[in-house]
C-alpha cells in the first residue's frame, strides 16, 4: 500500500481512533457530573464572565433605570448563572477532594451538590420575582441601618 505518512503516524492514528471508539461506547458522563467534558468547562468560564460583567452593572445602575421587568430579567439571568456556576464549580471540588476521603462518597457528594444548586436556583428565583426590590434590594438591605421604629419593637 502506498502512503505518504510514515508508519509510526499511521499506527498512532489507529490507536487514537480505537481509544475514541471505546470511550464513545460508554454511556457517557452522568447528569450529576457537572464538571465532565469540555462543554462544562466552556459553560463554567462563560458563566464566570457573564457574572463578572452583569453583577456590577446590576448593582451600579440606579434603581430608577432598572425598576420593573428589566430588573427581574437581569436578576433571573444572574440567578441561573449563579446556580449553574456553583453547580459546575462545586463538582470540580467534589472530583478533586472527595475521592481522597472515600470513592464511595463521590456520588452522594454529587447528589448533595445538585441539591444545593436546585435550592440556590429556587431561592434566588423566588427573591428575584416576589421581593419588592429583588436580589438587588435584598443585598442593599444588608447595609441599611435599622430604623428607630424597628429598634423600639425589639
């Protein structure tokens, strides 16, 4: 057989294709493995960038500009990004550190991580949609001094 490629390159290419075919026959990563694959890494980096850009914008723009549907839309966008970012990021932590303790704890840790992400998503969504000031108002309320009326009732 005539070929321009050296024999070593052809052998290496055949080995790599057989590795790929073996890995594709597996069922693939579980849904709970939020850190598996290049797509998860790209999504995590995209969420990091969007949080780094959108969060300061939300908190620095005056309330009069973002009241209403615009504020709720931005806050829901942030809510999804925060929950997704924590889910993928904590999966990286689980993958790195839990097997050092016990490999049997890996899947329960992933389930707990998914629960944390769901609670975060539901809780922040509720604040964003039902709270008068949304997430922005809740965070700003942490630094508002108590009124004299609140101090008298305690």
